[in-house]
C-alpha cells in the first residue's frame, strides 16, 4: 500500500504578491512532495517594494481555520510565521498542544525586510513563552535574534549569547540566519548557525549577491518543516533546506521593481 503523502501546515500571513507568507510556504511544502495546508493569521498589503499595511485576524478566526484541519488530517509538520497578536499566539499554542509529537518550526517574524513592524512586544513575549518550548527549531534572522535576546550581535561570541538566551526561554534548537553579516566573517560564504541544546553547527552555503531575496526566511523555515515531516534529522533537514533556498536565490526570476521573489521549484 502506498504511504500517504505527508501533510504540512503553515500558520502565517498572506502576502498577495506571492513572494512570502503562506503562498510561498505552500509552494515550498509542495516542492518537497508534501501536501500543503494553511491558516491565515493576517492579510498584508505588500509587494516587492515593501509592506504597506495589514489586517490581522482574531484568535477565533485563526482557531476556526486550524481546528478542521487537525480534525481531518494527520500532520507531518507545522510551521508558524507571522503571528501578529498574543490572542492569536494563545489560540495557536492551545491547538498545537494537542499534537505534541508533530514537529513545529517557529519562524519568529517580527519585522519585514522593508522595516514594517509585524508584531508588538506583548505578542513577542507570548511567542517566546508559549511556542518556543514546543518548537523543534526556532529560526530567527540576526535582527530577530537581537530583539528576542535583547543584545546586539556584533561578533561571533554574541551568537552564542543570543542562542543561550533563547534556550533559557525554552528553545532547545535555534537556527540564527545571516551569520555572514557579522564583521570578520567571510563575505563569500553565507553561514547560518544551528544551536542544538547549546552545541553550534555551522550550515554553509555560497553567498549570492542579488536583489531577489523576498520571502527567503519563510521558504527556509517551510523547507525545514517539510524535511522534518519526511523523517530527516534536524541538521540534515536544515542543510537540505538551505541548499534549496540557495538554488532558489541563484535562479530567481527577476520579478518586481524591488526586492524580488526567489524561484521555488519542485525537487
């Protein structure tokens, strides 16, 4: 009998331009052969040139989207992205608490690349308190790691300090993205730092100079979730996902007038 297709759920915001958010997430899930499902937490108004506003959903609306999915599907993995309020986070945490064995990837989206704040301090506190302890991995970029940890990351040692703060907040595994931006790092290498119970693993990739990186964080976290659903261990899942995103950046279609989307193709 054929093994059922793995189902991956994204709980995140909607980017109508398709470069980020749930539209990017479901394409990343499908690229690895997983069946995608999604719940919308916020409808954003954006394109490659920036985020111009958003309409956040209530906790009840988000809960009413997720509950039928949990009632019907056996999930392989869950990824969370933009969770705009403490109310939404509480609803999501309550529901995900009913499926503790399903790998959860938490992408702590706090600000858009263009500088639009997507989450307030109360929601961030709720995110760390409720979802970090449930996560298989948390995937902040440098700016997000700085805000969560409350420290400036200006040297390599600061990565360890930030990861330790997040571990104390309950995150057993943390992937800090964008390590190549730290002074003294090799500019030709894009390195992300994966901390598993305090032990650091460096995930290397080629640094690609480009104006097309819209949605890379969303797609990386979704690709990690898909690979966890397929049974890969975390280091391998992150390594495969990073290589996938690097290739997607390298072959970006050059769309839009600003920071363009990357090329999500089936593996």
